[in-house]
């Protein structure tokens, strides 16, 4: 699979709560939302140039959010070397492939 352009931003939502914001093509956003069903949510028009985004909320600290962000950044830059045994990663990329075929 080709690299996938995606931008991430870590923001502090409350004193001990950090969120990761994801800006990507629609199919990638849908794949994140459907893979992380327990908390990810889609924002159709964000305050960032009215761009669509997905929010992965409620990391307990900035370091945890940054590690999560960096993992996914690396996985998207080179999907073929991402964890092939992790069910979440495989599920995510299967969804991405499905959506990208239909776009």
C-alpha cells in the first residue's frame, strides 16, 4: 500500500486529558472512526479551516498521546511495515483499502 498523507495534532482538552486530532482523506478518517468505536468521533467542519477530522480522545497524559500519534504516523507513512499481527492495525488498513477503492 502506498503512503497515506495524514496530519496529527495533540491537544490538551483538560488538565489531565489529551486528545489526538487527525486530518486525512475521508476514507482514512472513516477507517479511524470505525476502528476506534469506543471513543473516536468525527467532526465534519472543524475550527481548523473547516476541515473534517477525527478526534481520538482522553489520553491520560501528553506522552501517551504523542506515542500513539507517532505510531500511527509511522504506520501511515509506510503501511507495508506496520504491525501485521496486530488486529487493530490490520482492521484499520483493511478499511482504508476498502474506502480508497471507492473514492
